[in-house]
C-alpha cells in the first residue's frame, strides 16, 4: 500500500484560515444596523411566502423596507471609514 502525503508542510496558514483583521471587524460593526434591518426584511418576506399576506403582513414588510432604507442612508452618510479608500 502506498501512502499519499504532502511533499512540504504548510509554513503559514492558508488564506481561508485567517482571522478577520481589526479593520474588517470595525467595518462589520459599522454595518450591523443594516445587516439586522435586512434580516428583519427577509424574515417578513419569508412569513408571507406560504400564505396570502394580510394587512398586518403588508405593514410589517413595508416597515422593514423602510428600516433597510434608513439604515442604508445612515451608512452612506457616514462616509468612508478609516480602513476604506476615500
């Protein structure tokens, strides 16, 4: 039986195995309100998939869309962060 192995051991971690940098974590933190609003919108839309949307469902989706738009506007008005190019 022939053993198959690597010729050379990896010296550094693969690009996929690295941890996020502080700048990347800060960017994620800055976008969290938008991410949360988009998750709420997706949840509201999924709720209406398997039934005919009633008035409450329609309002819930509309309010979730408005929260997403407000979060996007706020994020766009903040301008570039320290880690981004101007």
